[in-house]
């Protein structure tokens, strides 16, 4: 047996990227290629179409959250540009992703997530949340999301 061969039946655990993470990276590469081919003049409409198509692919519970969140973000901050980011619906300000929706199914999590990147103006002292678990969109939750998105897009 050569030094690079593994003994038959040995099962080594690989601590690298998960299949879901590799898929997300592949989706990001496709997004970048598609963006390079698009006209800047149609970017917002193309991004909207991509986001709606991605939402349509989601499981029922995730799709319901994503559709409502998409409407909330659009109403709270119409200046944001919808786009895909690592295969997730996202909303950009000046070309940089401000917030995104990660479905529970994306990484086989028990809840969906609304996340904010550093572009968001959510600073509150020396520490503040940048991601929020979503299981249901009640009136209170929708009001909180509206407030966060409006402030983040500031």
C-alpha cells in the first residue's frame, strides 16, 4: 500500500465544507457570472425576477415567510435592489448586500433567518444583533422587521 492510500474500510471524517455550503458557493459563482452579463440598467428588474424565482422553489413554510418578507422589505425600503446572494433572496444598497433571507431548508436549520450585513446602519453601542430567527410573521414581527429594514437602509 502506498503512503497516500487509505486502508480499505477506513472512514475519515472530513471537516471541510458541507454539501450545502459547497452548493451555496456554486450558486454565488453563477450569480456573479449572470451579473457580469446583465445590463446595469435592468439590474433591479432582473434581480427581482431572480429573487421571486428562488422564493418559488422553496418549501411551503419557507416560501410563505420569504414572500411576505419580500413585500415588507420592498415597502419599507423601495430603494434597495433585490438580488440573489449565495442562492438566498437579498436586498442591496449601492451594490452591497444589506440584508438577506436564509430559508430553514437552505442549511437544514430549524428556523429561517433574516440577516443584516455590515452595510446596515443598525449599530447600537458596542454590540447588536445582526441575524434574527424567523418562525412566524405576526403583526409584531412584521412591525419589527419594517423598523429594522428602514433603519438599516437609512
